[in-house]
C-alpha cells in the first residue's frame, strides 16, 4: 500500500511537471511524445497508460511512441523529438557521462522525474535445455531484445566480461518470444521490470495449448 501511494504521488508530480513543460515549450497543436520501448515489454503499456492520463489532465494530445528502448529514448529527448521517455539508470548514466554506446557524446538534456521500478536482468530459456548457470549459454542462440534497449546494450558487455561466446540476436520483445516458442532461439535476456507482457503472453498460450510444465516452460530463470 505504501509503495502504491508513493507511485501515485510520483505520477501526480510527473503530471504537474510535464504540464508545466508543455505550456512552456509546446503549442497545443503539437502532441507530447513519450518514448517507450518495443512491444512485449512493460514500457509500452506503461507509456500508453501514462499518455491517457496526461491527455485527460492536460487537455492536450499525448502519444506513447514505440521505440527500441532506453538508448534511443535518450537520443530522442536530446533531439527534442520526445518530451518524456523511459530509461534504465545504467544506460542513463552512460549517456550522461558519454561512455560505452554513446561513443563519447554526452547526453545531458534529460532530467529525472520519478523512478518506475527496479530493473532485473531475466535470463530465460526452455526447461528442456536444463540451463543452470550463465556459462550454459555458451554456443546457444540468445535473444537480447532491441539493440538500443537495456538487454541489447548490456548483454554483449556481460557475455564479453564473462568470456561466454553465444550467438546474439536482436529484435522486438514480441519477436524474441515468438522465436523462443518456435525453437529459433534457445533463450532470451530481458533487462526489464515486471510484468513483462511478452513472457506473460508466452506462458498464457502455453497453458491454453495444454502443454505440461515439463514439456514447455513456463520459462525458467538461470540468474
């Protein structure tokens, strides 16, 4: 209950701040853009919900835009192509300092309004593979999500640091889970919070199809 109250207060604060920014920087004819992420992750539905609230409270069109994720969102804010955007703090820190994916460019137009949730790295795979450690990912086909997302940014760095050689593939969350279900991928790494719509949909379809837990996963985490 305390957490929900805190989130509500943060949201109200966000509405006030965005409203002030909208009045100062945008004409009523221009929609306010919220940078989110790819379909299948939590950012897009969160952004769509926030857009509805802001549209109602501000009396101005607010649109949630599907993007690749945090890195692209930061660039959109810097270029004034989005007024609000979601990012994970690690990617944000890299952008602020001009390190790693930024290739020396510092992105400092962004300001933090409120934290949404803690982000967990979820390493998931079919149970049939019997993966228990990150080393077990070696030689497998692993989906990392969009290149500009948290997983796409961090997973290559994580595997390189651990000297784990896996075949990485990039794409939207929904696409990744579809490929996991069809067997085109052996696993996926989600750098995101809960709930994760793509994984929820995968589990729901599995149950509807009557698959047992041992045959098709409820995907398991290996870290």
